[in-house]
């Protein structure tokens, strides 16, 4: 069963139960009942809806902010692993050392200059970047250490390649949008309901009330935009950057 169908049925069932109870309870009210003696439920409902929606907005903002932070951390891990590979091959012969470093530089240069834009536009990693990382892996693993000193450096180098590959995979998983569609449905419907409640409070056309209503609507729109902007860690304005690569490989930056 589709999650959207489950959501629709759950919302319809909840609404039907509440309305049924209200109708039954209304029929049981005696004719001499004075409604002015009971508190007005509209203000209570308005307050509760506002509080619930504020909690939902806060959780959504915290979620996308955490996803952005995790995405930036994977970039740092990937850049650090590539830097470790470039540094640890110092114990290898010059020809081998230069070949591995050249492959690392080619990969980092491509990631910073080309793949970052590709991720933002397509929401996924590029095949060229995957091929360049595989070339780094082959350069590291194909070399046979000539002595114990080189052998001690071999396994850590292989481990760093694995770390870079794992971080790259995590970067690919975060390349697209992270917020599920059902959450966006709830955020948008909640915004419409929350803003729509303004018209149930007998708002007048005084300057103060119009100003507050406008500011409230602008605040809701801003928070939704903030969530949307954070939702793609590599694809929008406030996104994860390639700074860890450029900081560790300054010689490759233009």
C-alpha cells in the first residue's frame, strides 16, 4: 500500500471521527444550554495548531541542518584521506611516488573544478570522478613493496583509499534532496492552515494588525525557504563546499 494512500486514509479517518463525535455531542446538548458559559475553542485550537507547526518547522530545520553538517564532514574525510595518501607515499621510490601523487592531484582537481558543479546540477556523482578514484586505487594496490619499510606503509595507504571511497559514496548519497515528499506535504499544508487561521480571528484593517499578519506570513515563507535551501547539501546557496580539498591541496587551486 502506498504511503500517500495510508496518509490520506489516516487523515480522513481522524477527521471523520472528530466530526462524528462533535455532531453526536451537539445533539445531546439541551435546548437551554448557554454557549457563552463555556470557553471559546477557536483561540485554543489556533494556539495549539501554531505550537504544533512550530515544533514541526523546528524539527525540519534541525534535520536539514544536520544533513548539511554530515555532508560537509564527509567532504572533510575524503579530502583528508587523499591528503594522507599523497603524504604517506613519501617512502616509495620516486617514480612510484610521483605517479600516485599525480593520480591524487588529478582526482582532487576534477572534484573541485568539475564534479562539484555536476553534483549540483544532477544530484549524483559523475562516472569520471569514479574512474579517477579507481585509478588512484590501482596505483596504490598494484605496487609491491620492495622492503619491510615500504611494506609497513602499504596497508595504511590501502586503508586511506578505502576511507576516501567510503566518504565519496556518502557524498553521493547526499548529493540530491534529502527531505521526503511526505514531509514537504505536511510543511506546506501546515503553513496554509497556520496562515489561514489568521482570518478566523476577526482581523481588522488597522495598520498594526495588517503589519503583524504580513510579518507572520513572511516568517513562515522564510522558514520554508530555509528548509528548501538546506535540503540539497551540495546543490543550493547555503551548501557544503569543497574548502577541505582546496585547503589541503592549495597548489591545485586556480
